[in-house]
């Protein structure tokens, strides 16, 4: 972090022209974005909150395709987050993406992606779609004056992985820019690039995985993804295609 970052006065985030920011002093930006979307806010709104130990933000979108296709915005925004961290973190930091939304830094979970929509009907065009991000900035408990890192080897924070000098506001702004690039490529029909880049960063691909999604505990051999990013999960002699819509969170 530069001296300018250390002494920079608090300021609102600066987003690309197609995006607008709304900073929260309290509460969950994801829930706030869903509420604002229900009330009919413009696409491109980013609600965000930066605390001592967390960065949380959510982006409101207005899809023009059926939900099954619109959900590609989730891996697109995940790639945007990976690209943002890749641009700001030290070169030795490895960032990977879990299909279910987990963000892995140097082999441990440091955050997650979230998604909600006005409808969970795959063939319906939703009125809105919200994509959220959450990042652990400090070791768990550090924001409350206690806690130690390393107690759970499966979980980590940016500070523990050599990224403590990244200014959270600049990371948020970088995510917005990179996410917009990927969303624009999706709009242009460049789905192949999304698949290729995501596969190169996928956590657990070709291995046994276990996670919870849609209130269901899932496990099996992660074979890959289909053209709509459904996870191909083999368990026993059966292969199941789990659609991205399975990751949607309830909004009521």
C-alpha cells in the first residue's frame, strides 16, 4: 500500500459510467440490493459496505435473457473478482473459483459469491438479478479485537495471504471494472472465453468435491461444466447436471 493510500481521506467509490454506487453504514449490501431491485432501481447499482474485517458488495442487473442464461453473470462476476485480485495482489498469490461461489486464495476460502433473482423459473426472463461478493479482509475475530488466523486451515483472509496492503475500496472499484468487461463480453456472445478462463481457475475440477447449495448437501466427482455452466457431478454410477439456478438465494 502506498503512502497515499495510508493517508487518503475517506471517499465514495468511483465506478465505471454504467454503474452507480450506494455505500451503506450498516446492514447487508446484498439484502439492500435485492430490496432496491424489487423497488425498481436502475441496472448497474452497486451497494457496498467496507468494515474493518469484511468487504461486501452487490450488483443489480436487469437481464434480457431467460434466467438459465442470465445466471452466467455469476461466473462472469467471479472472474471479475479473480482478475481484480490478480491485478492488485502479489504475484505469488493464487486465486481460484469454486463453482458454488467460493473464492479460494492460496488453497483456502477467503470469500464467496452470491446470487438472487426476482424468479427462480429457469425459462423466465427475470425482472432483476443481483450478484454479491463477500471477502474476508482480516483473520476471523480480528475486527472485534481478538481471534487468530490459521485455526481453520480451510479458511483464510486476504491479510493472512499477503494481501493486507490492498486498499478495500480500490479492490471494489477494480472488481466493478473487471466485472463490467466480462458482462459486456457475455452480452456480445463471447461465452467461449468465459468458459476457457473460468476452467483455468476452477477449484476442485476433476476431483472429489463437497458443498451445500440450495439447501442441499452435494458431493461427488466434479467432471466439468456444460454450455450453461451447470456442474456435472458424478456420484456412484450417476452423473447429475446441477444448474446455476440451484445457487439462487431466497429473497423473502
